[in-house]
C-alpha cells in the first residue's frame, strides 16, 4: 500500500505527523537506503524498507494507556539525570511516548501511546478537544480577571482564553476549575501569571472524555477499543 511517509511513521508509533516531517527534513529517514527530504514523500509499505537513524522500521502493535500522573515524575521518555519518567510507570515492551506534557509537579490525566495519529488527534488545536484542570491559586480570583480570562488575552502573540471558569467549592475563590482547548506548555500557569496569580497546585482532571476515575496517583489502565474509536471519529 502506498501512503505518505509522515503518515506511515505516525502509524508505526515513531512520532506525530508534524514531528515526523521534522525527522524527514533533518535527513534522518531513508527509503531503501536513500535519504528522503521531501515532506510529501510516499512509501510502498509492502515493498520499501524504511530506516530511522539507520535502524529498520518495524510496524508495531498500537497500544494506548491512561495514566494518573503523580507529582515528582517527568513527562518524557528518558532523563539524563536518572529521574523517574512517566514511561517508567508503565511496564510494556512497546516504545511509547506521552501525548502532550504535564509539569514535574502537575498531576492527572496523561495518555501514553505509540500511535502518532492518535496523539495528533488529541493535541491538534483545530480538533477542539477540551482539557479540564483543577487549579489552586495563591489568592482569590477576582471577578474582573475571570472575565478577562474568558474573553481572551494574548500569549505568544496569539489570542488565548479559557472556555469556562467555575468555582467547585462554594465561596472559595482561590480554587477554580478551568476548561480550555489549548495544549501549549505551561498554558494554564501562564494565563494566571499574566494577571499576577501564582498557581500553587495543578491537576488535569479531564482530557476529552478521558478522566482518572477509579485510578489512584501512579496507576494506569489500557484504553478500550470503544474509547479509541469514539475519539478518532470526532471531527
């Protein structure tokens, strides 16, 4: 079957399509021994041999995990300081990677997979996947700042906003829940920092339809086939 090279790399769990394009542009991908630099290059999956950094690419079984990330664990596949990574918490022989990032001390929903297309579906802003956080601030959120955060501000010269801000505890205004479709690094913290608030505690309680219900910190489960299909069918 003939497919675009970046799609094939994503399906083999190497990286998302966008990151696969970067690998191609850097000359790290070869087809039948020849480096490929074209973004639109195609590969015959039945005949061609694809190599990444000199290693033959093998089609892997796709796996999908939902982890309730604890504090003190880094969201990478490896660490030169020998700190515990999210990958260390899941015993699998498959080469998996985290979908998006959570800071060192941020807890909650984290998906790990080897399916680049699935990762791209979850994180691409045009897909509008909602992300919900519980946030503990160093002081009460004012009504004025709440309205500004909902209306939108500029971060990185881009219009940025929360789609919802609620107070889950009655008359407690330093503990809030926010919903956004943004997945940029430190997005929630930077939004509040813009108005002088410091985030003391942060937990991602929902990513799309995925939650950590019945999962204690550090525990994980496999996603069901129904959950995966439901997500991939969304716009």
